[in-house]
C-alpha cells in the first residue's frame, strides 16, 4: 500500500509551487498554527482573523478541510477532551508540511510588504 | 436548543444528502454539529442575522455539493472511510493515494482513441472511393482499397495486442478488443451471409451476441473501465449499418462524426481513469449518435419514397429508442448483474443461490430473445431488429421460464438482503433488486413496435402506448446507471 504523508514531503521547490495561498486557505492554516482545533473554532477564528471579511459557511469550510487533508497539509486527530457521550471528537492539526507552507507564505507576504515599504520610503 | 435552531439543523441534515456518500460519511456528522453551533450563536443576534446565516449556508452547501460531485466524478475524492487512518503511534493521518487519483497518461488515452479514429478514416475512405468508382466506372477499386486497408488494420491490431500483452493488458488496450473480436469472428460473419434461413447451422449465429454478452460480464468482474471501452465502438458500428441508406455525403459526415466522437470519449475515459464517469459518458455518446443517426435515417435517407419512413419526430423516436435501450443494456446489464452478485454474496447463505437463479434466468431469456432475432430474421449484424412471429414455441416457453426464474430469484434475494440488512436503506435494497428484474422487460420493450407473439410474462410493456413504455424504459436506463455508479459498500468489493 502506498502512503503519502504530509510529514514526509520535502523540497523547497514543491512548497513554492503551492504558493500563493488563497486567503481562505491562509486563514485556515493560520488558525491551526497555535494548536489543533475543531471545525467550529476554525470557522470563528477565520472570521476573527479576517476582521469579519471572511465568513465561511460550513460547506465551504469542510470542502477546504477535505482538500487540505487530501494534500497532506493538515491531519485529523482524536481530541483528548472527549465529549459528554464519551466519544472522541475529531480535531484538525497542521502537518509539518502544512506548517512549512504556512511559513513560506508568511515569508512571501513579508517580502511583499518589505518591498512596498521600501518603495514608499524612497518615494 | 431552541425549536428554530433544531428545525434548521434537521433541514440542514437533509440537505447534506446532496453531497457524495463518501464525503457525507467522512464529514456530515461534524458539519451538523458546526452548523447547529453557528445557528445557535447567530440566533442570539436576531432573526435577520439567522436568516442571513442560513442563506449563506445554503449557498455554501449547494456550491460545495456540486464541487464535490464533480471531484468525485474526476475520481479526486478522498474516500475517508477507507483511506484516512489515524496512526495511533504518531497521531498522524495517512492518506492512501495509490488507488485514489491515478489518471491515465495522454499516451494511453490517445492509444485508446486511435482505433476509433482509424475506423472513421477507413469508412470515410471507402465511401469516397465507392463514389469515385461509380463516377468513373472503374471496377473493383473499393474492394482492392478496402481489403488493403483492412489487412493493414488487422496487422496493426496484432501489433497493439502484442504491446498490450507486454504491458500486462492496461485498460486502453480494451479499445482494440472489439476489432480483434471482429477478426476472430470473421468466419462466423461470413457464414451468416451464406446460410439459408432454414439451415440448422444458423443456430451457430447465437454464438456472436452471447459471446459479446459473456465477455462483457467476465470483463466487468475484473475491470469495469474496460467494459465501457469495449462497448463504445459497438454503438458506432451497429448504427453504421444504417449508413448504407444515406447519400454518400451524409454517409461520410455521419461516419466521421460518430467515430471522432467515439475516439474523443475513449480518450476522456482513459485519461480520467474513471469508469463511473465512463458509464455516463457512454450513455451520452450512445444517445447523441443514436439521435443523429435516427434523424438522418428519417430525414436524409435515399430510400425510395414508398419504403421510406414518414418524416416525423415520432419516426425518429421509434428508431432512436430501441437502439439506445439495447446499447444501454450492453453496459448496464453486466454491471447490474455484477452488483447483484455482490449483494448475493453479502446476503447470507440464501443470497448466492438466489443470485444464481437470477443469472440463469437472465441467460435463458437472453438466448430466447436473441434466438428469435437471429434464427427467424437473419439480421445477424443488428442486435435489435425484428421480432416477428417466429413460430418457434420453444423460444416463447424458454423466455417465460427464464422470466419466472428471474422473478423468484429476485424475490429471494430481496427478502434475504433486507433480513440481513446488507444495505442501510431498505429502499435502496429494493431498487437494487427491482431494477435488474426489469431487464427482461427491457428486452421486450426493445421489440415494442413489432408485431408478433411474445411471452405474456416478458412483454407486458409492449402493449403499452409507445410514449408510456418509452418513458418508463428511459427512466430505467437513468435509474440503472445511477445504481451501477453508486457506492453501496464502505469497502469496495475486491476485483476478482
């Protein structure tokens, strides 16, 4: 059986090919960067991080989650804080590969801002 | 939780049914929870905020469902239930990629389309040469060029099959199988042209369609993509028989249109490597080619006026429907039977015998109907043609007995499948059993417009008004295609 794990992917060129990220993807990854979260927390985070500009519907959020899982950028893990009925709740966490992509996007955006600042400073 | 929110959640849960089953099984529960939380939070801000949120959710759900279905058709979908495994040690998810999205290469896709394209060129060349032969009174030109091209094509088929064998028979080679089959069956085809109607050797003719049906069934057990690829040229070849009734210009245009379309569909199916999409593409191709050919046959034929069909839409439909139905059976039949077999295996000790009874019954019905076509009329090159009063009572008796076997087997299988709860939905179980049960009726409707004696059990629809029976049968095709392309089991059955 052939497995592909986000953690095992490497190579800077592969990461650069994934950039730039869409705003939604960027905010979803950013939301997961401090700690794993479940769907509703991600939805709220995205709204908050985007200052209310992006309000994800449940369908849009889970469509994005599915693609990110598929690409190995995030992973689904059991939440240790189980629900009242004793069943484990699923939460989502960044994979190492997903984190590298997020960092790369962050660096790209920083470079853009730095370039813009330099132009404004000179002007 | 307030009533409004609870109601909204129930409606949302229903709407989630719009998503593909693999997606639902992976995310539907979570999505309901998230939706309920969001609805509960928003309700506090007032009814207008709640309505806005519900509107956003409906839009997101509709767009998401369409997008997921499209991806499922392109085989990009993640079958979470099978492929996403939580690794207990590292807590990481593992995604099985190998069987998930593995599109064929462009080379493989083009190789699948090539034989149909060549056939198009072959027939167009022959038509042009024939026209030239008539105009210049040169004799035997068509024969010489036709035989030369046929020999070149035969050699090419041999080479391709050798390449296929070396590559362990990849899917694209299936596009070449029908032509190799024609070469193998050439002696029989030749014999059929030279046998007298009363010659008992005509029974040998049954070998042709029965071989095709059995090949389709056996291939369907191993590789469903190949079934679709094998069926594609059959549509174009059988409609090609009607081309002799057209003027040379229409003949060339229709031939090129049909073969090019077949080639394009074969390329698309292999490139996407998706048999489920292939089934729908096959039906679309079959409908399109049948429609254009039927229109051409009714409006642009060069048949003498006293024999020509009336130039009406009714005549177009009358020519179109039986052909379209029989081509649909060619693909849907083996796949439905295969699905029934799987249902039988999962339905306990009575399941398999019930399936075997259905299978046997269908086989008998098919032999009898084909027997009526081949033994009486000698229309050996058209699967569906005429079913006049054959006077062969064994055919009618056989078809009736076969039909009874199918009915009893289906009842047995349906009951045992429901008792054993093989499928979560009882309606789906009943549909899955009832739709193949209709196969003998579909055989009978194919002969709708033809007078003659038929088994009382197998031909009730024949006596219905044409519009009603046609609508029922087209509905059957859609339902059958939906059933064979549906994922019934969490773990797809292993290909034997």
